[in-house]
């Protein structure tokens, strides 16, 4: 890492690398410091994080609920599966114009973009998780006289947690992609907006600075999900 | 004492046949016209060579799968879909990974709506009885195979089931642990009035625990012989059952009927093993 950055900086200073096209570590650092001092980078990070977090929560809540519901009702499964697969195969960016038209150019459209990109992943993870429940464990519950909703609550939902959490980790990326694409298409603030504007102005160091900020958000989300996983599934750290 | 023939039938399999893969080119007949009855308070064991379909019997009774033909009854009710209200133990302990030992034991009580405090107090008694006190807050992954199966036994017995369906519950355990758990099973069966259908390929286990042993043939599985077991000993003690007069004769007869490809040498080894156990005890 240090070597790459050093070589890059050296290349720029000796003129081997074109700073106009590729920027430089020092230039990127300059924008990070500048953005930190005037607070603009924090503002953009806050905006993007808010969109991502809301989209992440809504998308996962909706996806997990639907995914588990599909286990509960084979009828719902038959009804929804074609739509889910269709939605899953649409590149999310293709929905952006519709989302902007319906939800405006403010927070709502970014959250909706983020939600849409998360929901299918979350749904499939939850449904796979529910189907992974051990039929013998389910049988055990029935042997005790359990009703279907008890089997669902006591076996199916806990069994699917592992899958749901793998889905959550993937969903961090998807939520961020949704929010950033939303900002690309139409916005006045946020990291996606900053990257888009800086890119159009060939302000490469600022693009890099904003990318770093985006990565920081992603890492923070992954960290929180990891903590949540250990908190909610204390038995897992024992077997690993 | 009610005459045996008048006691209520608690578990019944009536003319059940089972074909697997009947939608493929090569359907396999697994069970061929199997019938059996377990009356109230009886301990009946089915032994058979592996692949004879004996585990299928239990899957049918629990409603996991439906028979190709024939009828099954638990407690007088025909089995349609998932059966309810019986004790169920398999080779796999089926402890839920995400619940502590204590809450695995209280699982059935929770299903039946017993208040938490009461359920925990009762679980504590069973955990103590099965030698698991001190482990109540551990997760299953922290316990040995023997301990896990004890917890499964506690989870089963706490519901005081009058019907028990058991499929090789002790097969994966070492010999000592197996004897201890057999004894605990025998005691709790003797204490309550339970009807047991036990599936195993272990002939000694079958003879030491059962009132009756049914021998199944190789696939397609049929009931080929029935043995009423009479041993003059304390039947809750599997070691004394193994030493009782006549035990060896039952074992030898049933072994022969199992038609496992045994050479004369194997039989010699078997006999010397029995002898070794005699010396050990």
C-alpha cells in the first residue's frame, strides 16, 4: 500500500504519471483535509449514510419479512416468485428515472433506490434460510404438539438467521450502490453527487477523496452488522 | 393385570408398503406389507440389517412421509400429515444450536405454553436427573455427544410422553455411555406407563431393553420373526440383562435371522466378545 502510494506520488512529481487524469495521493489528502476543515465531506457522508441506512433498513425489513412469509405460505411463493425473479434481474439503474419521477429528487428517491437494490437480495437470503431449516427439527417440534406458527418462530426463523446475516453483509454494498446511483441521477448533495460533479470537472483528487469517504461508510456498516451478528447469534462464535 | 391381548393398542402399523422413486424408471420397494402393534406399556424393538427400511417405519409414523399403501395409527388416530404428541428421539440429537441446554430441554414446555419460571424449575430437575446440572447455560456445540444425547433424553422425558418413537438414539455413543443411557431410558419407561417403538441394528440392545423383538428382512423389509423376550433379571439394568440366562440364546438366534453375512470366524469373535463382557462385569 505504502509502496503503491509512494510510487504514484513519485510518478506524478517526476511527470511520468499525468496528475490531471490520475490525481495524486497528496492532492487527495489535500481534499480530505479541506473537506474535513470546512465540514463538507462530513455533510456529504452524513447525507449518503442516511440514505443508505434507511434504504438498508427498509429493504432488509421488507425483504426478510417477505422471504420468511414465502416459506409460511406456498401460495404466496407461487404468486410472488416470478415477480421477484423479474425484479432481481432488472439492473437497478434502469429503475432510477421512474424512481426520480415518482419520489422526487430529495431523500425519498435515494432511499427508494437503495431499498430496491437491497430488497431482492434480502428476500432471497431469508427464503433460502427458511428452506434450510432441518425437516427433522421441524418434525421434532410437531412431535411436541407445536402449531405451524410455533414451528416458524422456534425453528424456521432462527435457522434462517445465518442466511439473513450473510444477506445483510451483501446488502451493505447494494444499499450504498442504490443511494449513490440515486445521487448520480439527480441530487444536490451527498457523496455520489460530489463524485459526479468532481468527475465532470476533472477534479480527480476530489473524486478519490469522496471514494475514500464512501469506503469508510461501507466499512462502518459492515462493522455494525458484524457486531449485531455476534450479539444476536451468541452460539455461533462457539462453533467457529 | 389385564390380559395382554386386551390392552389398548397405542402404536399400529397395518399392512404398510412403501415404494421410493415410483415416479422414476427404477422404483424401489422398501417396505413390503409390514404390520405391527405396540400395546399400552409395551417396549417393542425392530431390528434389521441396514437399508431394510426400519427407519422408514418411524418416518411414516411421525408423518414425515406418507406410505404407498396401508395405514398407520398413533394413539388410535390415523396418521395424516405431521403426527403430534409423542416422544421422538433419533440418532441425531436434534438439539437446536441457538438454544442453551436448558432452553432446549424446556422447548416442548414452551410449545405447550407453560410459564417460563415453572418450565425452568422443572427442567432443572430433569437436568439434574440426567447428570447435566452445571451445563444448563451452555450451548449444544459445547457438549460431548453423550451429554448432548442426555439432554435430548431430558427434553423428551420432560413432556412425559406415553408414546415413544426411537430410532437408534444411542448408536453414535461409546459403549459405557450407551449402557448408562439405556438404563436411564429403561427406568423412565418403567416409571411411567409408556409404549415404545425402538429401532436399532444392535441386537444386544434390542434384547436387553424389549418385551418383544421384531426381526426385519433385507430389502424389501418384511417382518420375518417375532421374539417375546423373557429374562429373569432387573430389566432397567442393561448389564444384568446382558448377563441373564437365555440372553445369549436370544442374541444368537436373532443374529442368525438377520442374515448378515457372517462367517464361522465372525461368530467365534462374537462369542468371545460376549465372554469378554462377562469378564468385564
